[in-house]
C-alpha cells in the first residue's frame, strides 16, 4: 500500500540521499535516466535540452545531454518536452460520477500526478463516514490525492438540510487525521464575514491545525472580501470577471483558476498577459468535470491546453499547474525538475496538445501512451449504497398548493446570479397554474433527516421546458432536485431516480427518455469510465432535446448548482426558497391571494 502520509519527509531518508549524491557525482548508476528531451524550466522560463537522472523517488541530477549513460533503466524523450507532474489545486472526484480509482486511471495517463480533493459531496450525504471512506479510497492509487475536510456541511445551515452537519468539533476531528491536509472550500461566506460562531470555530480549527484553509469567495468585493481574507481564508476559485481576478490577486488570495468556467478563461489570459508576468499565487484547478468531458477532453491537462490556445505562454500555464501549485501546498518536493525534488515527471509530445507520452510518479513509470501500467484497486463501495431515504412521489407533489382564484408568487429569476422576482398566477382545483415563461423546480429531502415532501417553486428566464430532469447530483446538499415544464414528467423522472438509488433521469411526454444510475451516495457509479461517460452523454442529449439553452449562464451545467444556497440571491432548497443575504426562507412561494 502506498504511504502518502510519509510525504514529503520520505525524501529526507539518509540512505536515499546518499544514493542520490553518489549517482549525481557519477560514482553510482542512476535507477532511471531520461535522455534527449527538453525541460520546461519553471524557474527561468527556459525550454532547454537536458537529461534527468533518478534514484528511487528522487531526481538526483539534471545535466547536459549525452554526458551520462550509466543507468538501470533508460527512457528516451527525444523530440519531446518534460514537465513536473501536473497539480490540480481544487477538485471534486464525485463530479466525474466515478470512483477515485476510476478517476485516477483516467487522469494520471494525461499527466496529472497530484490533486487536492474536497469530498464534500460524500460528506453531505454520509457525514464523517463518507469523508473517511474518501481518505481510505485514495491510499493505494498512482495519483497523489491530498484530501481536505469539508467545511460547509450543509453549505447553508438553516436554509437546507443535508445528510450530515459538521460543526467546529467535527472539523477538529477530521483535521486530526494525518491524511487530511486542510479545510476545504469555505462556502458559508456570510457566516465567516459576520463571525457566526459555527463558522468561526470551523475556520479557527483550520488555522490551529496549521494546514490549508481554502475559500469560496463568489461575488465578494471591497469590505466583504477584506473581511473574508482577514478571517484566515487563503484561496478562491469562484472568479466571475477579469476585475474580480485582479481584486482577489491584490487581496493576497491564491487563485485556483478553474477550467469548469471556460467562457471566463480568455479574459483571464488577457488580464494576466497585460500584467506582464504570472503571479506566483496563480494556480489551476478543474473544480467539476463531468464524465463525458473527462473521458474525451481530459482533466487539468485540458485546462492547460485551453489556456495556451487562448494566448497564454506554455511555460506560464505549466508553471501555474506545477511550481505555483506546489508552493501553495507547501510541498517543496513537488513542482520542479531539479536535483533533490520528487521524481514526478511528465513527458509531453508537444506544448500545444500536451499529449502525455510517459508519466512518472515517485520515480516509477505509471503510465505510457495514454494507459496506466497497472490498474489501481478500487475500495469496496458498499458503504456508499442505500442513501435514498425517500418514498415514491406523486404528480401532485410537484404542484404548488394555493387557495382562491389568483395569487402572487415569489420567483427565482435567472440562473447563476439569481434575484427575486414576482408573478401573478391563476389557481385551479387548489393548485397554481405556472404562468407562461416560468419553469417548475422542486427539491425533496432524501437523507431521512426531515420530511421528504418536495418544496416547489418557480424559476424565471430558464427557457421553455418540454419535459423534466431529475438529479441527486445537486450542490451541495445533494437532495432530489427536479426541473420541468409539467408535474407529470417531473414525477416520472423523480421516481426513476429514486428507484435507481440515485442519479439522473430525463422524461418527456409522460415517459422516461434517459437515465444514469448513480447508486453510490446518489453521486457516483462503480461502472467503467467509458460506460458512465456514455450514459451521461445520453442524459445531456436528452436534456438538450427538451430545453433550449442560452449560454453562458443558461446551460446544462447550471442545473447542478441551482440549489447552492450559500451563494448570493434566492435558491430553492428542501426547506423552501432561501436567501442568505436577506435571511429570508419561504416555505411556500405563495405570497398572497389577489
């Protein structure tokens, strides 16, 4: 079993150092010698010819080409480029809808050797047991996974109910585990800024542990941003504009520039190019990558590729994904190809496509020509099953009850950057008739903590729906969430997901169009990546057939964050419509009769 908890101190082993020094002097052969390639130097910005000698887990020498040949294993990198292994500074394995072992098998052959995982999806469903399963699941993988302790379970206490509730004591317990490396994205921004005792104790536990304290600073600016950073938060990935990027750089935050919001990346590249240099506080992350995107385009390698395509120097993109990331993590053993550093090395075919030919981790070849050398062993997923604590639902469960003939209804206007709206609606047989231009949204608690009756609301500016979509992948409480144009299709989709033990389903004309079973926490499948990717692609295509998107905000991806109540503005939850800014929680959207 791989002992990641011994890192980085394992490189300080005296016998290893002695062997490395002897090999560097030429008094002993290398274990591995990589010849003929060009190093992308993360310190000097050079691209230069050099050979690399490795002893055990350590780089022993970076020297002039063709000056050494004494080695047990020779690897040719002729005509290729060599970079440190890529480091993803913020991600959620669960978003791939596959197990950690399957995720590792997908990204390592592409050059990713380290990830920072926030398993708050598992935490929101199974509590501490879910987080412990996550730490156990990554111990024997070819991918280095630095697991963080979920900080906001639930993300908006009082406005939603998840499957667990993590307070300061729970955070302190997780941080005491040696395989927990810090506090994951602190999402309850208002709680931090207002010095809510619960959030203050969670952040303080992180500061006391001297481990990472990571942030989620969506929409924060001026005094709110200053207060958030002053509380002890060190990073942010929730950038919304070029000005937001600069403000957060100036605030001293480490930027985890994410690939999941592609429409923002060209502007970020332009802003950094105009700055004239790459700040050492800019790192890269994937955040959330859907299975079809991961299988077809890749993970962090795809982010690097897109940044270069949008005009960033390859050296800068790689530095953000390697050295800058290593500095943020306090891992002086990572992020450089230099003597004394850990031998995590990627050999790329070129600096445009970044196709990984060979990947080494801890001095061993772990992938070649797009495939792992040895398939990882997956941890038994049985503890993640049987999480749908909800009975089948009826058509009437997806209607809004009301009295009288006409009512005023509070609505949630527009995706992503939500705001309150209001419409008038007719009432028939005790139920609201959704006005033209509105979309039904229902969230039902599915963890067995409170009643599972769906709370139903109305969305505006979400397009015209000709069916329904149900998902238990619904950030971050992961309650059963249904979008639709009519209650009948919503019931069909919801009951299909309930029967499957969680997942996603699309229905139209009273029948099921597509389903993706996710029986592990309602989030993940233990099926192979290609199968999950294919099923998810069917869900995406079936959804596209029943709703017309209007990018960049009204997009398929918006379905998964529509209930994220910690963000500014109103959001539908299993308790009603909540707004953390105003403190409102409406159990019903009906404001009154006309």
